[in-house]
């Protein structure tokens, strides 16, 4: 993770590169999050448990309080700029079973 804007209490901006199969833990953001994919392809998965593929050039809005995770595919790096609004609450690890839904 490469911090772009880290000293503001209300907004954090980070560039993150996920190696294949790497992913965040489940988490949510107080006031939402914007992901802008700048390299490769990956997954984002919301509280419904259905991962969707995101690719270079995509911008994703994650609603305030929405439980979610994001990460790389099995065969591609995924780089994104994460613009986080408010506090982040980290939850449990994404299980291999949950990640396998994305690989299917």
C-alpha cells in the first residue's frame, strides 16, 4: 500500500496492488469508498456474497457501511486507488470458500 493522502481524518487515499489471489479482509467504511482500478483485474464483493470482476479503467462506489472485500484474481495483479471516506472497520478474514465463489 502506498499512501497518497494519509493525514486527513475524513479522507484517506491509497494506491494498492494485489498479487494474484491476495485480498483484503471483510470490512466497511463509515462514509463509503471509491475504488479506481488502474492495473489488471480483480474482484469486489459486497454483503450479498456475490463477487464481481473489476478491470483497469473501472470505478466502483461502495455504499457507506456496506460490508465488502476486494482483491486480485487468480491469474492477474490488480492495482487500484482507494479513496476512503471516514473510518474503516476491519472484520474477519475472507475465507477460501468465499474467495472460491469469485473464481467460479
